[in-house]
């Protein structure tokens, strides 16, 4: 049995750089957040990307493209604009661009991946940082991660 990955801000920065090189500009056909298995899936032209977000199994891997059962609403002709990390944090952001008006708040503009201690999570955000889907809904202190709430990064 292997040891779980311990992410730090430098590892997350390098991972964001690597994922940006692989994903930036790719059409995005689907995003799925699976609560039971704590899985984030992205379907692009070239591959399906799967990320296990469980502290005991934190791998991200590329698999042959397969149609996923998407549960996040994307803009028409969605593309991954870039993958970046928040400076000095263990947070990745996948920025999404597409056609149409996203100001009504129903389509994802960003996927946030938090790799903080044992509280790994993924969220889909619409305009105004409104949470439209969350892998692990929860409240901790003054921070609430629930559909419909406004996302705030951890203190």
C-alpha cells in the first residue's frame, strides 16, 4: 500500500503548470463530480481526465476518451482557458470559456480543486463565484461550501 500524496504549494504550482500545458485550449465536453467516490472527471477532445480526491488516493490520471455522465452545466462550445494555482496555496483553478451569456449564473466558469490537508474538494463556480456544484458540501467555521452559496477561499 502506497503512502498518500501530501500536497504543498510548490507541488500544486508545478502540477498546475503541467496540467495547463496539457489542457489549455482543449474543448471541454463534460465535467462530473462524483460524491460517493470523490472523483472529478473532465472530458476533452484527446482524453478523459480523472482525479481521485480522497486523502488516501489523490491521483490524477489521463485515460482514453470516454463519454462521461456530466453533471456540471458548461457554456456552449466550452474550452479550458487555463489551469493555474493560487499563489502560496494548495488550490488549483481550471478556467473555462465558451459562447453565450453566463451572467445568469447557470454555467461553470471555473472548477476549483482544494488540496488542503484531509479536506480535499472540488467545486464548480458560475459568475460571481456562485457555487453551482460541490463534491463535498460542508460547513466549517464561517465558511460554507453548499450549492447556491458564494465561494470564498480558505483563510
